[in-house]
C-alpha cells in the first residue's frame, strides 16, 4: 500500500458538510434529525453530532452533519465543523449567522449561508436602559460578502404564521436553496413521518421553500420605511372642529416638521384634551420660530415635548388600561378565540408618591411635607395590588381613576412635571443663539426620563447629572458632542456608572 | 425521569443478532453492555452520559428479564463503590458518569477498587466533557487511570468501534484483574450511526446468585499487609497481563503504509479528526485510506512499548496527537525512545496546542506543520508552500458587534425569581458574599443577575462559604445549593458541616423536583411517583434531621415578595447557626413536558381549562428595561415600536411565554411599572363563566363607550 495514492474522489462522491447554528430551544436537534433522515432516504450516508447538555439552555449551539453518497463503504466523517470547510451553514437567527462568520464557517468560495433574518436579542442587548441591540445591517452586509450564496428572510415569522417551529421553515429554505441534491418530496416525506404537528410543519416548509427559490432572483431588501399615516379622528363635532384648527397650525409648519408635530399633537391630545394640544403647539411654536432649515431643533422639540407632556401618572395608566382599543389589542395578542373567556389581571404597586401626585396640589404638598403623615399613609398604600380589569369592580376603579383626567391640571404631579418641563425647555431654547447643536442635544436629553418609581427617580438623577456637564462643556466647539456622549453613556447601564466615568473625563478636559 | 419517555430507545435495546442498530453513540454503549452479559449497572447522570442512565431507567422490563440490576446511584463515588460486587464474584459490572467531575468524586472508591483488583469485569464509562459545549473545568481523566493503575480505553468515535471497546474492556478487566475505564467524548456520545447488534446475554452470575452464596478473601481487602502486596501485584502481574491482552487482541490499530519516514500516533478518539486533516491535505481518501502511517491507541493506558517501538522503526519522526494536558502519552513515548536508543524524533505539543480541544482547524494546522517540517516530499505543492494561506476574512468589526449568547435560565424557570429576590435584597441590604454551586442555578453568575463568587463542586456551595463565619462580621454569607447537589453530597459536606461548625450563614436550597441540569432525572425529593425508585422525601425534613433549627420553606418561588422577605429575615435574624431556606417549585421544562400534552388533550376533550400568558401594554412601557434586568427570560424581549416619538425599544412578551408569573411578581416586588398584565384564557368555559363574562363585557363596553363618545379618539389609519 506504500505508494498508493488516495483514490480520486468524483465530485458527486465528496462529503457534504453542513452546520446548524441555533439558539437553545429552537429545535436545532429536530432539524438535524430531519436532514439526516432526508439524506438516508436519498441513498446517502449521514452522520450528525451535537454538543447537547447544559451549555445548550438558551445559549448558542452547533449541530453538525456530514453526508456522502452511499457506495457500500463507510466513509470517515468528522465530528465537528472546521474553519473554511463548510458547504452549507444554517443560522436560525441573524446574529448566529454573524457568529458563524466570525468562527470561519462561512467562506466565499463554497458556503451557502441560509440565515433567518429575525433577531432574538441576547441578554446583554436587553438589559441596557437604552437600545442595546446590535445593528443587523452590518451582519447582513458581512454575510453577503462572506458567503458564496446568501439566502435570508424571516423564517421565524414564516413558521409562526404556519403555526409551526422555525426548524420547519429552515428545512424548507434548505430544500428550496437546492444546496443538497435531494428532491423536495423526500423532505416532505420525512416531515410527514415525524407525526405531531406535521401539517403545520409542511406549511412552513412549503412557504420557506418557495421563498428560498425566489430569494436569489430578488434578494431580500430591508423592510420599507412605513409611510407616515394620517390618523383617523372620531369624536363630538365641537371637538373635531377644534382639532381641525390645531391640524391647520401643524400644516403651517415647515414640511420636515409636520409629521413629528402631528404625531406629538395626537399623543398629547389623546393624553389630555384639545386644550392640551393647543399648549403643545404653543410651546412648539417657540422652537419653530427660532429654527432654520434642517429643523433639527423643531423635530427634537416636537418629539420630546410630547413625551414630556405625557408623563406617566396613575391617570394615564388607568385610562390606557380601560380603553376599548386596548381590549381589542390584548385579545389579538393573546389569541383569544371565540368560545373562550379572557380574564385579565393588572399589576399595580402604588406608593405614597403616586398617591400624593394624584391629589390637589395644596393637599399633596401638605402631606409630602409631613414625613410622619406620609409614612402612615404609605404603610396603607404601598403594596402590590392585582386588579382584575375583566371584573366590574376592578374595571370601574381604574375607569374612575382614568376619569380624573379632567382635573389633572390642578393636581400636584402636573405642577411638578410642568415646572420641570419649563425649566428644561427654556434651558434648551436659551442656548439656541450661542450653540444651536447644543440646544438640540439638551432637548434630546429628555430621552433619559422614563420608567416608574425608583427607575424614574434614577432617570431624573441621570438627566440632572448629564445636564450638570453643561457648565463644563459650554463654550467648547464640541459641546453638543459631549452632551450626546454623556447621554449615550447614561443609557448604557442602570446606575449610571458609565455616565460618572464620562463626567470625570469631561472634568479633566478643563 | 418521569416527564420524558424513552420507549423508542428502549426498543432498540431489544435488537437481536444480525439486526442493524441505528442511533446515538451513548445508546450503542448501553446496548453493548447488555450484549456483554453485564450483571449490574450504576452511575450518576450528567452530559454526555445521561442518556445511558435515562434509557436504562425506562428499560426495567428488559433488565428484569435478563436479571440485570440497575441503580441510579447517589453519586459517582456510590456508583464506583458498587463495582465492589465484581471484587469477589465473577459478575460483570458497569458504572458511568461525567468526567473529570465525576471521576474526582469517585476517586476514593476507584483507588480502593483498583488496589484490591477485581474478579468479574469492572467497567467505568467516563463521558469526557472537554472542549466546546463543556460545562466543567478542563482536565483529563487520563491522570486518574495512571494514578490508580486502571486501564484506559479511548476508542475510535464510531459505533462499531465503541461497541467493540465495551466487549474488549470487560475481557481486559477479567484478564488483568483490573477495572477498566472507557473514555467517550461529548460528540462521540451524541454521534448518530449504525452497528450490527448481537443478542443480549444473561449475566454468568446474577447479583441474586451472588447474594445467596457469599464469598470473601481477606487478600483482596485494602488493609496492610494486603495493600502493600496489591501494589506489587499491580506491577508484576496485572500490568503485564494487560499489555499482553492489548497486544495479542490487537486493541490498538495500524493504518496506512508499513514503511514511511514519518508516522502519527493518536488517541482513538482523535482518529476522525486526524483523517479529516489528512483528507484535506490530500493524503487520505474518503474511507480513511491514508498515505501516512497511523498508530491508533484504542488503549491509551497502559502503552505497549514494543508495539510502539515497532511503529517507530525506520521513521525519522512521529507526531503524537494527544488532546489536553499534561501530555502524558508524549512524555512516556519520548522516554521509551530515549531508553531504547532510537533516533526517531517525537513531535507533539510543539505543533499542537498544549491546551484546548483539537478542533478541525487545529488538527489541520498541526498535521500540516508536522508534515511540512518532517516530510515535505509527501505534500502536494499547495500545502507545502501555500499561495493563499489565509482564506479567513477580517471579522474584527463583527466580533465587536455580535453579542455573546451564554446559556441561561429557561422560559418560566422557577429559579429566576429566587435570584430576582436575591438581587432585590442586595439592593436593600448591600452586596454579600455569595457562594454558588453546580446546577442550572449557577446561571445566576451571568447577566442579568451576576450573583455568586465561586463554585467549588457539586453540593459544596455552602461548604465553600464555611470560612466566612466570623463573630466580627456584620454581614452573613449567602450560599446556594440545588436539590441535586444537596442529595449528592450537600447534606453532609455542606449542611452537616454548617451545623457542626455553627456556621452563621444563609443557605438557599434550590428545589426544582429533579436533577434538572442533567436532564430531569428523579432524586429523593422529587414529587413524582417513580415506579422503581423511592421519591417524595422532603428536603426540609432532612435538613432538620441534620440539626438545623432555622428552616423556612417556600412552596412557590414565584412569590418574589415572600422570597425577598424570607431572605431579609434570614440575613437579619439574631438567631445563630445556619439559616436554611428551601425554595421549591417545579422545573418548568419538565413541568411543560408533563402538563402541556395533558392540557391540550383536556382542551380538545371539552374540559374547562385555564391557560395563562403574560403581556406588556406597549404604550405604558417606557422602555427602561428594568424588568429585564431582573429577569432574563427568553420570552421577555425588546421590540421596536412603529412610532418615531419613541427612541427606545419597549418590552414585549412573545408566544413562548408559559405564564409563570415572574414578570408580574417582579414588577410588584421591585415596584417597577404597571405595564405587565396576565391574561388567563378560559377554554371551554362553563355556563356561568360565559354568562358572567357576557354581562361584564356589556357593562364595561357601555362605560367605555360613554367616555369614548365624549373625547377625541385616534384610530390608526
């Protein structure tokens, strides 16, 4: 045997190497079993491996299959994928496709990359107070550049629409891609034989199969930007005519500002009433008046004024939870079918702060300034309350609190919020003449204020801390940039550790 | 293992001679045990050998027919001690566990067993959890074989080879009166393949027969002077017998040409990887016909010196492919060559990494480098002097971008609220020293909880906090241990130790009714009725029996308020001694396996059933994600709203929600926000349900209408 050369392998007899990168719980094992079975009915030998175990729980997992035409002799298959040596890579989520590329399993000379374009946010992406999600477009671009063929669409949604799991649509995409030399019917035969849920799986398979066949002819574009919608407004005639005049004011704004202003106007009017809408536009007018083409200031003002004016108080929460459109939305989200009954429990945990905020200003301040009274009341109020909004008593209570809306302007919370808003808005507008960009950034800092109770308190503290940097950077040419950086740092973690670090950096600048 | 059926796998164990078995590697080993006439099997579950235990647990009928005793051992030490049945009696026995963690636990029994030696074949199947997907410290089992002088087989990772290895192991054990370890790696256990089955065999002697005619031999007991004789016997008798057996039975294999300037020595488990590297280099074909001679060590300990020297004869250099460290085989072989005055060079860790798994790329790089340096003549031009060595692309941007995805708690996991409560109590009372243990609950060290400072071994959580017991301290330590670890070792090593040493710390026992991390096997405190095991032994009783005075039992971990209040009490009570909190709720993965089919069936059958699910009111959620920092549930994620007014994504609960209640409880306990709601859908409602719902919805509809007619309503176009 000494000088025997390895038998030359005809193309059809080489080993096809296929790796599946999945997130634990997505059914990667089922998919692997299907692929193995399809290969075997087509007269191939197949070997699959995985590293199941605890490491799999909700974590990134790899399944690996090698297949080869059966010539009556057992080939030697490897047990794990190797860099630069994978023919087909199936990623069940977009970032997993990114991970596959990083690990070198996707190469331009040979790999067909089949990736679902949907995202499953990792923990690290979810726990940031801001938007911690990794940008999908960069992974998409990398995938296009790294793979020989790239087939990508939302296979998760496709599976859900069919009432099935993503494993079925991934198999469909694999079949549709033609990367394996097996006819469609053999895939379907295997799915049919897998028993439970086969009908739904076949539906998801078919949809993905057809889509994968087309996808290269017309590559998946990014979803089109939604066209701004003009809301339908219903209501009593008198209110409608008032609304029309507000609408006219919005239409007089520069075109760039109109959409945002209209959305803001809808939000505040919905929150309180038409008069509140007028207030909103009065405030916005100030920014528009100072603004110049580009309208960054007006856009920021339109957005953040609306958010600031619609602060989250008990009245708003109660109002939103007792609306008919909320009922409709919950029913569709939960999937309540005819013949079933929905019971709905809301989780409230009011504290003395929320209680006082809902009292007339004088009374609220009176209680707040007396610690003993506050503490006594807090002991009675401060506990979790589960309110059944499908029951009459629970619904009526929230409905009643929602009805306090008409007195909102005289309540303590409104005074506090309005004072804060005015201070912030004035601060921003005062800066316009010296540093326009800085003024815009001050407006944008409103994004920091969110959450309820402790989270809300922390948010306020971050807001104050960011603006405390104002004196340090004012006058610098890059002042706006610094405030933006501070704000972004503040959104990185809960306590504001990054923010404190950034503030120290600024302090050292001078 | 009440919640999953292995009936399909059990059927494969019945296959007779000539029939083709098709399935996973670990199941093939299970079948091989029965084919070898094993008399008893024990073990402790853990990836990658859980499946062996699970399937045997469900195979009571077959085991009964054959007269095979099966035990789910309390620990790996128990399993190995069980092999004592093969000391005096000619009964074949097998124990299995995950390694090296299990081998660590087993080593006391292993050393004693190895000293006295065995009469019946004693086999230990170790699932080597090394490399990708491993959940334990990275060490080798090889050292255990060497120190106790038990033989170690490492077969090629395909079903016929590992089945043959089981047969060889028993015979080797009997021929050399020594226990044998059979090492299988994770992927080998999960590899899907085929082999031709043989008939199952009844054991030559059953444990019942042994019990009826007891035997003893003082010479086999570990006590001086016998123990000194044992050591001599190992060297003088057992070792040579083993070497003879391995040589004469051709356990190790040779592939490729007999004459060549270089060769490769490899552990059996590395065979497929080496062949793949040679295939890619162009020196082996599809079926493993290689141009480079291979010496495949299916027995990695002991080594057969003359066999090895014969392989080196006439070769300039030999590559040793030995995964992990220390490189015992390479060292031993270098010593053999040196003493035999050979000039053959041993190449090993110079071209292969000392630490880490031999993945495809590592193997390709190592073998290519070896051949390029030592036998360039063999190589095709492109490997000898590659034009484009680097097919890899610049992925540095992507590396910074793609988030890590470590394992975490499953959707609806009952352990999540325990750690949410711990995080809340730390916000209140400050940070504490927290000792973790082995089990799913160790995921607490990951975001979003980031709780726990050390993990020292199964059942050793509280033990690992035992130094932190000082009258001068103002804070107590908190330690966690799961129910699995508790029964494995924790009751004595952790709880007993804490009682005896008057430890003042807080111990939380996470009781989820199963040994959940290893696949949901039953343990003493499981709530399910088990056909062959005694369950339903409360942990609280065991703890009290151990002498703990301060014990609190939480029967629903999802009650975050209660969990937090109990922790506060434990951390602040003036009472001294260990404070034990037993937090009990069923593992959701297993609960779903059990309940979901029943519920679906009941709904189809027209029974009244309530199905819970949680949701988020997206206009109330402000997108601060405080809830996610106390949850990390896969079903609770972020969602972008189609609203330019909102910068940050809001919380969203997807279809996979099982309605465990954690979201609502946490929102309440941490005073988060009122955006969560719980929707209970009543399927097949009764007459009263429907009547009341009808009335309520009408009245509520009227109230909604009344208000909505008086205000402006915005309806999305």
